[in-house]
C-alpha cells in the first residue's frame, strides 16, 4: 500500500500493474479500495491502476473537520499525486461518490483525462442525503443530532414508509449506511468535509463535447438511488456518451460492470482472431 502525504490528510492507495496507461479508481461512500478487486482481472500489460481509499474511508485520514475539501485543495492533491507517480495523462473510474470525484477531477484537468467510466455517479442529480448534509445553520445541527441519535428519525422514516411516502430501497440504504455509531460518525464527517465539492455540470458537458473525451456511463436497471432517468438531463447533452444499463441494483454495480467489461474484452479478442 502507498500513502500520499498531503498538508490536508493521508491518501491511501494501491498500485496494480506496471504500465504507463494510468487509471484512477474511486469508490463510493462507506466502501474502500477492496470493492475494485473485480476490476483487477481487466488489467492489461500496458495498464496501471491506482485504487484509492477516499478520505474518512479505509486507511485514508483527514486532518480536521474544520478544513473543508475544496476544488482547489483537490487540485493540489492530484498534482502532488501526478508528481509522485510521474504521470500526466490518466483515465478516471468512479462509483457513486467516487463518480463525483471523477467529474470534479475532469473539470479541473480536462486535457489530462483520457477517458471516463462512471457507475451510478453522485453529483449529477443531488440526492436527499447530500441535501441534508449541506443544510445551513441550525438544520445542519439537526442533521448531526440525527447521525448520533438516530432512533426517533428511523421511526419517522418507517412511519412515512407505511404511508407509501418513502421507498423501501431508500430506507434500506440509509439504515445500512448508519447501522453503527462509527458508521454514523463517518457519514457526518464525510458529508461535512466534502460539502464544497459540487461539479460544474454545464462546464463539464461543454468541455466533454469539445474534447470528445471517451465517456461510458453505467447504471443498474433495478437501482432506485441513481437511475438512468435521473441522469438523462446530463447524459443526453453529451453527444458521444456511451450509455449502458445493466441488470442489477446499486450495490452490485461495480461487480456487474467488471463482468460487462470482461465480456466486451473477450468479444473484441474473438473478433480480432477471426480477422486473421
């Protein structure tokens, strides 16, 4: 395991492969770098995957909750990483929260990015939980109370579900992410520190269309958190975007994407063989 020691925190990552075709892989909230193990079989001879633990996840740490992670700071961190590992061009691969980091990385370094592969990315259509975390003043204090004393809040959610006002999938997701006090603390600290990270979608769409950067967007057919329909306002404006919907839900999308890419790779190899 490698560590990027920055002025703001320690970013942990592992390197897989020794090629010059660099890919940066970012996981979702509540996960760590291990979720990308299904991707490791996809590595070719010229590839090198840098797979990260995001701050407040896995082996990565952030120095102070009072220091927000801004775009300017993220730019400094990426520049430091590029200098340490000796690369300028790279691919971006991200799932859920990691997809938002990919979008912002592209916004900051559009001429350095060779391709994007995003799976149910956050940051395009903001969800309920992100909104809660960014409420101002006393409402943000209320959110903190919910995180550390969730019993009454969960009871309210169950009541709203009984009235048909909340989907079962949303309740299941929230409870799975806030099951223990440690997980609830992780949620609070992550959402508060990452608050300033909002991709400028209009600018990103414009640059994507100008640069024609290869872009694959994957969603799960049974995903209730991030749907193809919710992303359509973004994806429909990118002329060359490849849209893929897989027969899965939100939680299995990384594994299903790896299977899909492996199948595509095998088909290409067979096609090449038949031409000789």
